[in-house]
């Protein structure tokens, strides 16, 4: 049992549900043969947990545990459907079961998955038609992940959404969007989820959402870990098995589903582009752990019951796909792990390839403009009485802006304990040094970067980062962390520790203290020192003169010239803008 995870297994047994909020709620949310949901309300957090607890109490093949805690201190539960096998990952693997992980309510204002998961649990426990799907697969369900968001219940924060009558709020108690937190792990929710995912190592990660954006006929938009950021083995699995089989399942059941998209211009017929899910997102992070992430994005304007039913069917379709391809999933994941460990380089900071355009079949609504009663100006509207059936330009190819070779290892000085602790959440192999050691390394210095003007998810995110490198030696001390390469987590480590990476810990501000210069000079004192330095170093004098010739503004600024000499002198502090993590060569 992993340290730091509290597994409070609740009492099992076949107990009848007492009259409770959960029972009252369930009476108003009936299903027809576990195929359809009706109603316009979703349970509160307490009602949802009571409903899952009732199922666990009544069925030997279901268990409710506590996975961790929200930032507000409330427990985050995990409901496990295990077909009677001991509800522990080792036992499930020994029984040759795959694991599907479902996270609901990461954005608590998007509760479709909460209701769909209750429908799924009842179907798998009560229906002879569906319970066979648990023969080869266990299902781990987080009923409500963003507990503090769910407790901010309201009816207005999702202005674009068609029901339910009341729902939670997008952010958690610290006002963090938990689906932008998977790399930086600022929320307690995230840290506990990462520990749980490392413990259970699910084969497929599924997360439920409700979309915003353009109007169309589709009830579901499907987002998966983008294939351009996946290892080749998982790309093969995703493109030949996962997506086609889930799409076929949804088609057979009459739930229109399209890829998740962003509009290029104002409305879909003008062109669509795919979404690249970086490591900050759950599906992007899943790819770095050699698993496929799936996000269900039901359409905000469709009736709540249609959205819940589509989410339920997506869950069933994913389970059916896993049942048919269990052995393949295991093999392809292992090939991915081995391939990542053996790879000598990875691409970073992917951008859309606008030259690669395909044609995507599209079922939309005719879009146009009409007079705005608010501004008096033209406004966009969709005419749902005029459905369209056409093809639209589709761009979904992404390419890296640069590639980096693996070092032998990274060395993290022990003073950067927050970085070391977060790597441990993902079970990254590392060695805490016990004695002094000297390493041949490559240092990086931050040359340039930009920063967002206002905080983004609690941090001033850096971007456009450039560095220079220089060889050297590093005198490691006992307590420093050595992170060797050659493991399945190599790409995750490089995404975190390479400062130029768009979701690196440098980009997220973990190393901001090295960006502040601590010592300066008085011009009237340093004038004489600078003159002496230039007299002793003709090359330095020549470089200064060349800079003055090429830059008239610089040539007219005495302080800037002194600063230029200062930064190239032994008086300038060596740690200024030197990135603390070093590459071992």
C-alpha cells in the first residue's frame, strides 16, 4: 500500500438502502433497461457519495474508499467495480484485469459524468447484459473529484449550459482549474490524484466534461490524448482500436459524436482545428504515463438527459473496447514504456501544421448574423431549423518546434524540494545521493523569456524561453537528487525539467528566484574596475567597441555599457539566471 494514500475501505455487505437523500434522488432518476436517463437534476456531492455507498454496501463486487482530499479538507472518494476480486491493483493485475479510470466533476459545473457513472455502476452490477464487461476489466470511478467546487452549488455560473437545474462551480476552493494542474500539482486534489494514478496505473483514463463553443448537431465531442504527442505504440492502439471502436459503438446507438475542435474563424464551416493537450491537462499527462486519455465533451446546448445518456454510452463503449482488446492494450502499453526508455530524444512545444488540411464530415446548423438587441451591431446566431450536412476544412497535425537529446541523468539540488517532491508523485525513479560526488554536466542559463501579464492558474507563466548552455562540473552533496534516464518516465521528466518546454517547472515559476539579481554596482566605483578589466582583456574591449558601433542607443548609455562589462566580469553573481537543474553528460 503506497505511503500517503489513505485507503478507508467501507463496510461491505448486502444492506438495503434506508430512506435518505440518495434514495429520494434515485427515485427521480430512473433508467429504462440501464439505457436511458431522465430528469433535469444532478445529485449534490453528499447525495452522490451516499448513492455510491449504497451500491458498495449492497454488492460484494463494489467498494467505496477514500482516495485523498480536496483543498478544503473534504474527502475525495474512489468507487471500485472489481467483480469480487480484491480491490487492490496488485490483485486485479494478478487476475489479468485491465483498469479503466473515470474521473467526474473535475469541473464541478459539468456534472454529466456523475449521473452517467451511477447509471454505469447500476448497469454493471444489476444487468446480465452488461455485467460481463467486468470479467476482464475493473472500473475505478472518482464520483466527484472537485469536491469544493461541487459544494459551491448554483444555477448561474454556466451561462451557456442547458441544465441541470443546479450544479457546482468550475474551480476548486483555491480557485484553481484542476484540469490545468496536472503538471504543476498546486492543488491537494491533484497531488492525491497523481499518487492514486501511480498506485493503480490504469490502462485507460476517462474524464467527463461539458463543452463550450460553436453550436452543431453532435451531442458528444471526443477528445483523446493527441496522437502527435504519443509514442508510436499507443498511436497504433489509439488509431486502429480505441477511436474506431468507440465511434462505432456511439454510431450504433444513435449518439452523434465528432472530434473535439476549435473554430478557425467565427463558425465551423469556415474551418476547424484539433486541440493539442499539453501536460497540464489530464489527457496530455496520461500520454506521458504511457496510457491513453479520453475526455468526453458533451455539447452544452443539448438537453441534460441526452448528455448523460451519451456519456453513459461512451463509458460502455470504452469498456467494450477494452474487453475486446485487453491483451493488445497491455502489450502496446509495455511497448510504449520500452520505446520511451530507449528513445534518445523527444520533440517539444508542438505547433499546428496549417499546411496539412483534410476534409471532415460535418453536421451543423446554418450560421448567420442578425441585429443585436444589446449592442445594435451584427451578432452571430445558429438557426437550428436549418441543419447542414457537409464537409469542413480540418487541421489536426502538430509538429515540434525543437528536439532535445536525453542526458544520462538530471541532478536536482536538494534545495528545490518542491520539484523533487512532485516528481515523486509520479513514481519517477531517482536516487538521493548519500555522499559527495563530482559529475560532468551541462549548465543552462536563461537568456530570454516572456511572462503573462496577469496570473494564470495562480502563477505567472513564462513562455518564449531561450537558453544557452555551457559544460562544467557539478559537486553534488548528500541529499541532492539524481534522476537517471532510461525509464518509462523519461519524457515526463524532460517535459518538467527542460526549461524551454512550455509546461516545464521553470515555465510555471518554480525557479523564479534565480531570475532576480541580488548584488549590483555603484557606477562611480565600478568605472575604475571596468577600465582595468578592459585594459587587461583586449578581446573584451573589442567586443564592447563592436557593440557600441552596432547599437547607437547602447553607445549613448554609459550605465548600460558598465552593466555590459559587469555581467562579463568575475564580480557578477554566477547564479543569476543559471538554471539550477543540470544535465549529467
